[in-house]
C-alpha cells in the first residue's frame, strides 16, 4: 500500500493521531500536508502521552522520515518548542524535514485572528487563535512568507518591510491597539530561519522519490472533512483543504499516486467551536460522553460538544474523499449506554422532508432534525476484559459492538478495517 491518506470524517478530533501512529509502524514516511498548530494530535505509547500540534505523528518513531509539506502553515515557535519537548524526554529528532514552500505564521497572524474574532462578536467562528485564517489569507493574497524566505535574511527583510506596516493598519482597523516592532519580529524570525535551515528540503521530490522506491507513505490529515474550507460547514471551518485532495496539492503528489484513503470515524460526534450540529446532545448522555471520552480540546482546552454518531455527515465524507476504508475510534466510550442512536438522515423544512445528503447551507443545517436508528448498547468492560478482546482479535468483539460496526459499514458501504477500543497504541483491533 504505497500512498495512504488518513482523513478525519467529522469535525476533527476523530483520533487521527492514534490511527496514524498505528499505521506508522509499517510506514517509511509520514507527511503533514495542511493546517498548522490549530491541530492537536494525541498519541499514547506505553502510558506516555504525547501531544503534537504541528509535528507529524510519526516523529516518535525514529526510523521514519517525517515531513511538513507545502500545504502546512508553520509557526516556528511551536515547531521549535515541540522539538525541544521531545528532546527533553530523551527522543532524538533527526528525522524531520520541512518544505521550502511552507508558509510561516507570524505573531501578527495570531493577533489578527483574535482581533477579527472579537470584532465578529456573536458571529465569531470560534477559531483556535493560532493565526490560521490570517496566514492562509496572506498565502492566497500572494504576500505570504515561505520557509525559503525565512532562511534568506534579505528576502525576509524585504517581505516584512511591506507586511509589518500593513498588519499594523489591519490591527487598528480591528480595534487592536498593539504596536508591532519591525526589529523585534525581524530579529526573532531571522534567528528562527538560521535554526530552520537544516530541516529544509524540496519535500515533493523526497515524497515522489520514496513512492518510486515503493516505500509506504502516510499522509496525516489534520482537522476533519467538515472543517474543510470548500467542503465543510462554511464559514464555521478552518482555512485549508482538509479533504483527501488536499494531500495532493499540499504535498506535491499527483492524485494517480494515491492508493488508499482511510477515513477515521469517531463512534459518536463531537464539535469544537461554533456552528450547527444536528445530533448534539445537551443532556446527561452528552455530558457522560464528554466526561468518559475526555472531550476537551487538545489545543484550546475548550469542552467539545458531543452527540450521537451522524452518518449523514460521514456519508458525505465518504463521497468527497473517495474513502476506501474506515477506522472506528473511541467505541469504548459508548460502553454501558443501554441504547445507542445513529443518525441516518435529516428531517428538514416546514414540510418535514427527508434529506439524505448533507446541505451546503448553514441555515438549512440548523433546521435539520436527525432521524435515528436505535441499536442495542453493550456493557461496561473492564481494562482486563478489553485487553483480552484485543489479544483475541476481531472475533472476540462483543456481539452488540460488532452490530454497531456492521451497521456503520452497511450504511456507508465502505469496509471497516480498524477498531480502536482505548487510548493506547496497544488497544487497536484489525478487522
Ligand atoms: P481555526 O482552524 O483555528 O481557524 O479554527 C476554525 C474552526 O476549526 C474552529 O471551529 C476550530 O474549533 C476548528 N478546528 C481547528 N482545528 C481543529 C482541530 O484540530 N480539531 C477540531 N477542531 C478544529
Ligand atoms: Mg484534535
């Protein structure tokens, strides 16, 4: 399986980090291709918890090549601090490469992100305030600073001479009275540039060469399909293409080279930030799922809104990503809930028509009522029982849990190949 893309099928936080880490054991190269430090990928190995916002999830496996490709927006502060955290834990980071074409996040992007949200008031998006929208805006406006400029002091100076005064004006326009210092920004980033040099490569060449050599590549998506700027619940989205196509544009690989697109489906639905969510549970069950699932943002600490599995949402993801297989995560969080509901369609509009496809309009989505199938739940399993299930493999998956998985497969018509029943790397079952 040479080129595999791992995609979140919901609103992010599906457990992509864990699934990436699992498949990474066979992979040679792991690529982060979009987003930036808005992401939060948690990996638990032998009880040790690692949280990454920017570095690819293969970074703790030293034998792998880890790439941050052109589609990512890189905040050097996060980049160097994540490397330092790993080194402090005793890891050696000599397996990391960054594309020359990757765009750089500056302090003013983060300030503008906050200032613009504040100005939007009740219409805010609920961003992670990592500067993601503003830095992609600069990229599309063709005034961004790329890694290739960061490592070239002359180019960096010239770009910042134009950008700093422009951002100063924009900040005051958004009612932020902070003063930007050209010297401070330039000196700090010129230093980042010097430290960055050793990581910089033409990563498209690296990835395509690896494909020529039949190596196993994992493209690690960040956020989820419904946060995609084109296909997501716009405007409550992030600013990049989180869908499978984004792996191609975001890394310089042609679509004909992709073999597999793996969709990660959390066994229920969560959402951070604003925007409609048809299966949201504002009751005890929602609270229970939030507590048991630890549904608090890795990046912002905000509580995630929780609800039943929404297959309208995931069916849409199967289509726009061309998913070839699914990985179900956090199914253990549903332990002990007597009856489980799974949304198969929406009822919508004054006539209460059934809507099988996910709507483009935020207004329509806000009016959608979920139509549920009810499935039998299963008991609460102990750690020991779960370990036994994992050891015995897919045949040992309890009957009701198996039914839940089969139901997802039947509704989506995509095979489930992986089921995760706990946070650790060791609690994953191949189906
Ligand atoms: P931004 O990406 O910081 O601009 O945030 C835009 C929207 O995407 C907000 O609703 C965020 O909560 C959401 N978001 C961004 N990154 C993630 C993620 O990694 N997981 C879940 N939600 C995210
Ligand atoms: Mg996350």
